[in-house]
C-alpha cells in the first residue's frame, strides 16, 4: 500500500485516473513539457471515443499505464470473486494491449478491503497506490497540512469541461504544475521510484 513514496528528493508524482477525457491538447502539452505521469485506466471508459489509441500516444512519451479496474465499482461492495474479476480482467486487457501485466493498481474511490488486496495480489499486482493530494480545477487539496511533501502522490482525472465547470484538463494540469513549482517541487515518474 503506497500513499507517498519514501524519498528525501523534492519530487512528487502525478497520477491520472479513469480515461474519459481524451484531449489532444493535453498530449501536445505532455510531449512539449516531457511531463512524467502514471495513468490508472478503467477499461469501460478508456475504450470509449478515441479509445486506447489516445493513451498509447501518452505511453510512447514514457508514461506508465496501470490498472484501475474494468468498470470502476466500489470494490468493498463486491464479493471476493467479483473483485478478482474487476482487477484481473483489467490486468488481462492491459497485458493483451501492452504485453505485460501492470505492477500497480488503484482501487476506485480509494475503497478497498482485505479481499481487494488478496485479489490484487493474485492478479500479479505488486503495489496498491493511493494518494496524498488531489488536483482541483485551480489548485490542489491535501490529505495532511496545506502543501506538498517529498514523495507525495497526486491524484488527477482525465476530465473535460463538462466536469470542470468549463475548464479544460490541459488548463487544470497547468494550474497544478504551477502550484507544484511554486512549492519548490518537480514531477518525477512514479514507476522510477516504486
């Protein structure tokens, strides 16, 4: 279980969940800035619209694709078998597409129980990843205190103007990057530290 990476480096880690919004401008920005982040994809939303091809573009920039279940349920409400289906099913989907089973898993809503951890382990997951900060439209919200700490994992979502009161995902990420920079941190790739 990881909420923060133990490091003294002044780095934080951006993780982006689900996969509903597929903004081409975000791909351009990620390419230009060489922005490292980790994607936790939910199959049912990632395959809509442009589908996984969008995330393939982001992956070719060096960004990791990890597991966020098949359909984004509250896992604690499911039986052990149903949890295993959600987690292993997405492991299978991602392995088929990318050639290997992701080592990281994020439970939807951060909700999990002992059955979730057992299912994740049986599906080949090495670590369950939660977060210490969340990206908001204009800034971030912190689980503790009023700022970032070394090794914090930041939760963001692939969301568009309909969910962001007219703001684009690209604009929201720019606001987040400015906040990270103001606090004296740089963004690192989670997979390089875990």
